[in-house]
C-alpha cells in the first residue's frame, strides 16, 4: 500500500483541527512538496472554506508530503473526514514519489481557481 499522503488544504501543518492533529500524530512530515494540477476555492458558508484539487487544468499545487505510519487506519479516518465530495487517488509528487491525494469530485468554475496553487497563501 502507498504510505505517503500529499495534503494541500486543511490537513496542512498550519491548521489545528481534529484531523490535522490526527495526521500529525499518525504520520511523519517529509516536507514541502508540489504536484501537478489545480486548486479551487470551495465554500459552503462564510466561515467554512476549503480547497479542492483537480488534475486539470494544468498548474502546480503546493502542499506537504506526509509518510503514514499505519496507512490503512489513518486513511480510513481521513476518508470519513473528506466525505463524498472527494475521492482518494494516487498522484506523482515532484521528485518521483507516489502519494495519495484527495481529488474534489466536481469541476468548479474557473473563477474559483487559486492561481498561486497554494491554499495557505491565497
């Protein structure tokens, strides 16, 4: 099983929510990383905003690479957090490693695209 996870949104180390803390306790931060694809702002209310990753259009997405200690267990918990809006798929991270990433299932409008590719800098 793939034991790396690329995170680009609310699971990054800048965040302090239940699932970001879970990831920190169940994985080792490898460091900053990039993947090819695009990020979009997904917003359900004024207080709830988060990004969605899509493979297209082409671009570069900045985030973090984590190595999971118990992949099956940790991923099951994170799958529940991400819910039905996201699918967990594999992707090649810059440098050649294969990692899991959560892909947003819908195609957001281009006007929602985060041009920098970095949710934390948007």
